[in-house]
């Protein structure tokens, strides 16, 4: 008997910053449009966003992944595996393999399909940072985000959504492309893409229904997405079912991450027993069918997609261009940071990537950063690991530094008292200096401190807890 597989947990990350599309034409005289697009901050990349999405997914379950797959078309590194950084930030065991499965937008949904039909518990993380030339359609329609899905079987735990089956249709045609080294994509004429996708949608949709024994009337909601907006909009109507919203006006199209992001957004409010279809147009068509279960009510992540969409602040268009390297501005008047040490990072990986301090077994005092010598009694090597990444804290005091090196000054540093013990100075992110106050609550988030000599220096910052 074939085991029932599906989704054990899921999570998403939508960056705090937004770009008002109307601001584009206000500066450039053309481009832009209505609504907002999500913008990764200067200290975020696809890896850090993937970590945050994965933390949301794993925060709602006690299950541990047996494999980690990371997919993006905008990797922070090539040659080096990016999934290993996500692996380290999540503090997964060394026996858990971490692999990059990227290079094309379709790789992300392909990884999800492979995990749904394969053995074991696999955490599939998809992340994307969409960049377009100033005033282009890609610039205004794009968006930055990440999503994560933990797949497995009913024997692993309660499935939030059962995977019913699906189908795939593949064809070789030139719709969208980007050669290595380019930051932006190019596209062929829109009508051509729509014509190419049409028969593929019909074929994959019919095959998916036949594979599952369902009719179109059995589908409660279809999630239809892809970077070819015209094809998605026109062809979705041919399915004959209710189509979910696409977050175009609040997030934008997050490319490789968008299928899982929209799936997470739909699961956030879906009732039990609903049949969902995920239809993805990318160098072909993928159709995945799910049925939600009663476990969904208690298995949702702590921060829904809608909550993250509402938690936002606008960023100026010139600032956005500078963050993406599309506008050269005066660099900070301080020396750039030195290249991070690979050997030091390896020795302190639990602290650097996992934010694990140490707790004196005798006095119970938490040391941040970890220490071999107890500050209370002087005992040596009498420490226990103290994971702090999921521990909230309170601002005790803070300073706004306008002189220290930063691509986006000023820097706000705060001394934070962590719940249950532990105190340390932490850089704040996603913050307006005017809103910081003593007594404010913060949560930890994985970010990129700086990049030097092509090496990304990842560590943890604190973000204000709003609302």
C-alpha cells in the first residue's frame, strides 16, 4: 500500500521593506504602476530570507528534516553550496544533507514535487530576489520573498495537506532567459509565450485530474502562477475553477519562491477538506493537487503571510536602487570591514550561524557570546549549550551610530536582555531609529553583516516586534 504523503509544516518570509511603485515614475518619469513590491533589505539575500522562511516552518513542529533542499535563481554563492548556511542557521545535524537545486525558476517547484513523491522528511526552501532594469516591467512587477515546505508521510506526523498527485508538461521554447553574470532577465514577445504555454496548461491540467481521479468541479481553489503574467492571467480562466489571489499588489511576483509563497498564503486561511491545485508556468507546466486536513488549524506558522504583508515600511526608490547596485552612491567614510576568517567561522559556527551561547551549569548564567569560564563562579568548561535564536528580548539601552561603516546608515545598536537570561549588544534591523525605545521587544533574525572579498559575513541581528 502506498503511503500517504504531503505537507507536514510550512512557512514564509516577506521582507519588511516595500517599494511604492508610484515612486518609480516620480523619479524616472516612467515605469512603476499601482501597489507595492516587497524589497529585501541591504542586509538580506536569498540565503537569509530562506533561513527565515525555514524557521517559520520548523517553528510550528517538533519534526526534524532528514534532508534540506534549497532552490533559488539568485544565489549568494556559486560553486559553494548555499544550503549549508541555511543548514547551519537551523542547527541541523551533520548527517542531514543540504543541497542546492537551483539555476532556473522551475527548479523550485520541481524540488517540491520530488520531495512530495520521494521518501523521508525533506525541507524544501525556495527563495528569490527579483531585479529588473530601472523603469522595466520586471522591476515593478517583481518582488522578494522566500517560502519553505516540510514534506513527509502520515507516519511522520499529522499532515496539514495530503498530496493527491499531479502532472507535468515540458517543452523547449525561449520565454525568459538570463545568462550567467547578468543581474536582469530578458523576455521574448508576450504573445509568443502565451501561445506556447496554452497547450501545455491544457495537457498538464487534464493529466493531473486523470492522475487523481478528480474533476474540475472537485477543485476548490487553484493557485496559478509564473513569471509570464499575461499567460498566467489568460490561461487561468481556462481551468474552470476559482483562482486564488496572487499578491501582485502587495508583494509582487517572487519568481522561484512564488508558488510556495502563494501555497502558504492559501493554507493560512484554508478550511479542512479543501482541494487545492498549484499550477506553475515555467518552461512548461507543473500541476500539484492537495487536500487540506483538520491538522491545519493547529499547525500553521506563528506569522502568516498576511501578517507579514501588513508589517511593512516604504523604502525610497533611490535607496532601493543603491541596495541593488543599480545606483552608485558615495560609500561610507570609514574603512570597509576586513574579510571574514573561514577558519574562525568554522570554529565558532554554532555561535555565528546558530546563535548558540553557553549556560553555566552551576550558576545558570547565560553567556553571550559563549564562554569557557563562568562569569559567576569562575568554573572552567562547566557549560551547556544555550540556543538563543528563538528567544525574545527587551531593549535595555540603545545608540544611533552615524559614523560606523554601513551601506545604509545609521546603525542602531541596542543592549538586549534576553528572556530567561543573557545580555549582549545587538545591531537592530528593519527599524526606524525614531521608533526605538527602552523596553521595546525584539526578536532575532538571520542577516548578512557585510561582504568583503566576495565572502558574505552572516550573523544575527534583532528586529522590533511590532503590534
